[in-house]
C-alpha cells in the first residue's frame, strides 16, 4: 500500500524569553509573557527560577504583566 506523503508546515521560531527552574533535577520552564509574577517559582518543584532564552514557535499572548 502507498500512503500519500503529507508536507509538513514549517513553523517559524524566534528567540523567546523564558523562566527556567534553577534545580538540577527539574526541567521545568515557562515563557516569560505567560508568567503572572515578576520572579516566579517553579510550578513543578517550587524552586526559584532564572531568566533565560529559547528558540520557540511564536505565540501571541495578550497577558499584560503586572495586573
């Protein structure tokens, strides 16, 4: 049997500011514009988070920080 090969859509990525967990044993992270606190804690292990950057697909978020 032959199956039609679907072409995959290329999703553009951009450098995105993120918060990453500071714990070595945890791989938790979140986009900066999806966090509600100025310095969030990790939702997985409750450790402090540090600011970083990742190449991620663009997502539009209307979240206004500081509300």
